[in-house]
C-alpha cells in the first residue's frame, strides 16, 4: 500500500515538474489548437479518428504543430497501446521488438498497438522495410511523424500503405489561444504586446512558444523575488531576456509596414535598405519562415525571368532556414535578400498570369483546338478529330513549328509581354525571331 502511495506521489510530482508544453498537452481533439483543415468537425483526420477505424498514417509538418499530441489522442480514443519511438535512436532490433510486443498484446488481450515513430525520415530503407509486414497485416497502426517531405524520405511501399496528412504552422489565433492557456497555467497576466512578441518568435511552433513562456515566467519570478514585489504580470523585459533579444516597436501595423518596405527595397534594387528591414524583422521576433516565404514570392513576382536563378536561391534559403534554424538562418536569408536586390527585375510572369486569370474568371475559355486534344481516350474522340493535324516541335529541325495553341475565341490574346532586362531579353529575342517578329 505504501508503495502505491509513493508511486502516486512520485507521478504527481513528476507531472508538476514536467515542462509546460507537456502539462498543457491536449487531452481531447477539441483542445487541440490549429489544424482546423484536418480537425474541424467533418474534416478528414477528425473523421478518421472518431470512426474508430484507424489505419496507418503519416503526419508531415514543421515542429511544434501537434504531431505527437495527435498520435497520443488516437491511442487514447481507440484504447490502443501507445508505443513511442524516435527514429533518431531506434534500431531495426527495436522495431522488431515493438512488433513482437504488438503481436503478444493482440493475441493475449485483443488490444491493438499504435506505434508512433517520430522523425521517421531518419530511418534508412532497411529500417523502414522492417515495418512493412506489420503495417500491411494490420498488426500495428503506424503513425509516422516527419518534418521532411515524405515523398522523398519515406519508402514508396510504406507511403502506399499509409494516409498522408500535412500539418501547418500554427496561425496567430492558435498561438494566442496557446499563450493564454500557458499564462493561465502559470497564474500570470500579460499585455497584448507581450503575447505578440512570443507569437512572432515562435515561428508557428507551439512547443517553442510555451518553452519561451516558461523561461520568461521563471525570469519574472526571480525579478519579483529580487524586488520584493508580488504582482503576477509577465513583462516585455522578461520575454526579451528569455528570447535573448530586445523588442523593437513592432505591432500589427509595423508587421505589414516593415515587410512592405522590405519587398519594395528589393524591388527597388537597394540591398542596404532590404538588409535593414530584414534585420529589423528578425530582431523583433518575426518568423524566419514567413520572411523566407516572402523572398520566394519576390523571386518570381519581382525578379522573375530576368534572373531565373533568383527563385532557386530563394528556395535554397527557405530550405536552409528549416535545416539550421535561427540565428544561423539569418545568413542564407541575407544572401537571398542581396541576390534578389541586385538582380535585374521583371514582373512579366506575374502580369501574364494575372491577365490570363482575369480572362478565365470572366468566362473567356473557349474550346481546346482539336489538334491539341488527347486522342488516346477512345475511337469516338479520334473520329471527332482529336489530335489530328498536331505537329510536334520535336519533329522539326528547328525545334519549333507555327501552329495555333489558344482556343479560337482567344487566338489573338497576348498575356506574356517580356521585359528587356537580364536573361529574359535573350529568351524573348529568340522567341520573337521564331514567331517571325523580327530580329
């Protein structure tokens, strides 16, 4: 009896000392913040969980978006045994041991096993293959979590036996809700600008937000002890110290104003101004992922075909941020910023798709020319002329043939109007020559 009391007391003490993120881990689907596209009533993942007909699945998303929490909730709702492993440290022997345990559990107690495999992309082919038989037979329900695109990192055989769900970084509303829960749990109050700084620094990562909040609360406790105060307010200074950064004035309006100035400085080919606004955003705790996304957009919208490598550089910077995080991630962001600022500019691709989209939205679509239609879907299609008269550019010595591609109703429409900047000038010159528009 005393042993049971001791164990219960130890469990309570362990729970009390657990990190805030663990103490606030949702116990029901309704407590999960964010991921409404998967968890709102009637949405696919919620329906799958509530149906009780669980099947193996992959959860793909950035850190701190709820992958582990969802796996635990599945097991609790299904009264299945939850076995958690990390692909960073687990071996094939560990996997086979978990499968053997699942077999005994099912045979002796009729209880299913959910094997949660975190960072599944870290498993090599042999390790992933060890799971195939148990997944295919239904002996285990595999829930794999990954921050990498599973299409590249998970074996096709395992992918085909699993349902893929993509989780998104937590949005502002979800982060605010999570921050308020954390403050309530710590018996603290905080002004909106304090919560906003925590949100910006989290980069959509709920665990990171709660970890920073807990550290800030600890620093606030020390500050109160030193001053003899008793107020339960979390101050901006506490969050600054926890994040090791100073807050600059950066409210909602500043967020939009600074990112606008950042993009316009790139568009205006001023690398110094662009770097200033980049530093200002990162110093204020702006999400590095958000900055990277804006660079990717600018690479296509503002630089475009004048320097096609700009998009490659921006995408590489975005990947580097995911790989190394901050503070080192600021370096590839700066590299991409300078590259885009110095690059020649063209928005021809942007204006072209805007113009084409406007026509389509207004109903200007027309019939696909018969020569371009697919003739492989039946004799009746071929009898209607599908594919007849089509001339392949590959069959022409010059690699190009003159023929109509737009529907008759839009045959004279022009969407793409090339600039004379950078590499695009060379592309456009060759294009005009082929069309017989002069040299």
